[in-house]
């Protein structure tokens, strides 16, 4: 079963959290597929990954760039694993019918958005019913992550 980690964003925005998780993904020599809710959001995230920190560099691509097979991080709206990713990142309420095809799935949701929190709770239940290994991570006051029992 896929290991699924829920990240409840309360202190830091998605852009910052995603960049750090993708850094760790690449350090683990894994490939990532990032799904978002719209092409505009994909382009915004792609732009951020080039500039999020001085001296940082996260190689990635989108449909506008082409050649997904050459991209260690592929940002997309379509639920297709075109870059042979092992890790799946679901943002902005994006969903995937192919979670079982990944080693790990990261559900990132905005804790200030009641609809997003409720949707995450529904997805948690569905994943639990399917037998996936689930973890829940919450940001502490200093912006670090703490694993919580649910």
C-alpha cells in the first residue's frame, strides 16, 4: 500500500512547503509528480520553484516545457504519471485515481480553508478504508512539522 502523508498547512504557504518537500524528494533520489487544480496554478508553482530561495535550484517542468520523461519534478493538472514519479503531491484539492501506483503520496491542504479541511477528512477516510498507511503532520508555531496521532 502507498504511504500517504497529510500536511495541514497553517503557518507557511503551500509554495514554501512544497519546495522543501521537493528538495527532500530529490535528495532521496526520487521523482515527483505534483498535481494542482489549474494550469494557472501550475505555472505559478513552477515560477516559484525557480526563485523560492537565493541559490536554490529545483529542476522541474510543465506541459509548456515538454519532455516529462526528462523532468525529475513534473507539475501537471492531468492525472498521468508521465515522468515515472515515485512520489505524488496533491495540492489545491487535486485528486488522483492512481495513488496505488506511487510509493508515497503527499496531501497538502490549507488549514484556513474549511472546505479544504473537510475534503482532506473525506480523503483520509477513503484512504484508511482502502488500507493505506496514513500519517498526519501539523505545523508548530515555529513552522516545523510535528507528526500527530489521529
